[in-house]
C-alpha cells in the first residue's frame, strides 16, 4: 500500500532552537498513527506543518504523490483537517456559528436551519451530543472539545489530525471519540493522533512514531511495544524515575479543617502537615476541584472551622489566601493561571508588583527582573527565556511559570489541581523533582488533585477519596491500594465499609 502522506527530511528551526531535524515518516490510509514524545519533542510542530499552519525550514511533504507547499487553505483542499491542542473557537458564537465560520459560501450569515439539520445528522451518526444553540463560553471544556471534533468531522477529511484530543473529555466521551476514529479508519481515513496518555496509544493506535528533541527515534507497530519500552524510547530514563518522591513530611500541622461545608462539598475532618503531599482521589465532578477552590476563597464556605498553624482563620477571597501563603495552581492553566500573550517575567511578577515599586508607585524594572530570575531558578526554568511569550512555551514550562509565580512570597500551602495534565512523562518527573525541592526548602504542604491514580499513589503521603462532594475514604501511605481507592471512588462510603 502506498502512503497517503509522506514527510521527508522535514526541519523547522527557530532562532536558537531546532524544533524538528530531518524527520521522515510515512502515513497510510486506513491507519491510526500515534505521535508521542516529551513536551518540546516536536510533536505539535510536526502536525502544525502538515496542516499548513507553520512553514517548514527544510524538507518536503508529499500528499497523494504531489508535493504540498503549505498553507491552511491548501491543506484543506488536500483533505487535511486538524483539531489543535489550543482552542480555536469564538467564545460568543454558538457551535453552529463556530463550525461553519469561514464556510458561508459567499453569504454573510450561515443558513441556520440547514446547518442545524446537517449537524444534528452528524451528531446522530457519530454519537456526539452538544447543545448547538448556546454560546461556547457557557460550555465546559469537554463540550468545547467536542465542538472542535464536530467541526473536523464535518469536513470529511482524508487525513485527520488530533492534537491531545482527550485532555478535557470524560471517559464516556473518549469512548465515543475512539469509536469515531475506528469508523474513520475503516473508511480509509488516515488518522494522526498526539496524546500523552500512553494507555490510549495502546488502545487505539496501529503504529507509533516517537520523537525526542526534534528527531525521530523510531516508528513501530503497536504490537512490537510495551509501555516501559515506549517510555524509555521517549525519555531515556528508567521507569522508576518517573515519580521522584523526595519530600520529607513532619509532624507540624499546617492546615486543619473541622466540619467544613460549602454549597458543593462537606468534609468532616482534614489535615495537612509540613512537607506532606495529601492526594485527593475521585471521579470528575466528585468535588475535588470545588474543595480546592473553597480553600482558596473562590467558593463560599457555609460552615465549619479552618485552622492554619493552630490558629482559626477565615478565607473569603483569593486575596485572603495569598496573604496567608496559600496558593492555587488551577487545572486550566491557560485560562485561569497564565497571561499567554505576555512574557514570562510579567507572568511571574504580576501578583506581587507592589514588591518592586519605587516612589509614587513606579516600577523598578531591574528589581522586578531580579525577582523573576530568582523565582525561575527555583523551578529550574531557563532564564534566557525570561522575555519569551508564555503562549510559545511547552506545557511543562508553562506549569513551571505557574509554580514559580508563587515563590516571590514564602509559600505555606500549594493547592494543585491536575498539575501534570497535558505534560509528558519526562516533564512530569522534573515537575515533581522541583515540587519536592521547594517543599523541603520552605516546609510547604501540598494538596494534590490528580486523575492519574499511579501518579497519586506514587507521590502522596495520604489520600482522601471524594465522591458526590464528600470524603468517603482516607488512606495512609501503608494502606494504599488501587483496588480500594477505585472501589471508594465508584461505590461510596457505606458500600466500601461493608467490603472491608
């Protein structure tokens, strides 16, 4: 069988950075081809070039035997469509307007009735369900991703590219997506998927290409690989080094809660000690994020007591939390943590500009720069990228910026909501190294929300399991068991207690 798409000696060089170096890959019709690698390995750069969004520095792309010279419109004409890692939706538009944007066929407006009929038929055929009439800004992240996927499917491409498509989808939505991909494969579509979730690679892919530092390591059949081999190809690191736990918990209590109640969550008792990582397990919607947001003052507390170092406190806003050294790293770093269009320096210092003010409130730029550099050194960020725009950073480096921002003041407690989501295995390892180093240096406590159960078990000193807004189980490290945690997440307190 002849490849439908060939990438030949493809290169992309930015000033001081080689993003891709002489990459050669063949993609075939009727195949699901996964691209894996660490953040910064060149995965997104590769598919952005294939989709016409970025011009390569060298090499060529052959589609159906003809050379492709780039450009988004030309890519569409060749039957290439992509779901980008970053959202490409107009927030005030509804899904119909977003999906048909640019395809009005000479009209100013889309024929809503015809478009609705087409999209309803497409949703029936695919099993995707979204509200087509509300603005996407009122949708959850998973629904927005489904809108992006619907837009791709409407184009009926020959080459379908999806960059981290499952990052914000529920398990049921992922099943629907994978069913669509398998159906597309049977219809002869060439599917290219980038994902950090290796279990998804083994579930859906036929072949896998590994990129590392902008170079192709290998392309292999999924039948010739196991997870350990694949990870070692990606990072050249022993599998046991993925979760470097070096924090040293102490007996000194940082946070204590008693009968803590919000409109969404009730927690009978809860404790965090210095140097301790407290994991929160639970399904999506179980109340873990709402709990962190209540501790941070985003959500209203109705009842209960909250103690910091033995003294009762009240936190009514994020400002109150920040003053006490309680810092949140939210799940959606791009929307809720970072200013993507601004540089790294600005993102580090924005919350503490008063520290660098001179007379009459004028900013001392030299002092600000030194402060940013000192914080970035603690999170092992390349200070030569201080003036880079954050939108150009990898997921791992973005998260370093999120963490480093809170080192301009002495941290007491970090609230981390899915901090390694969308980060490759190598960057995860480094993130946890940095986190534990900060914990040991400052005596910080961490509350860690993670849907990656092996990660949660490896890094936590104790785990609270949430279900339906309540803590239904608590496990100390010697009691950790994947089966018990999953049972607690799925069954609830009474059933779990009866099982013991």
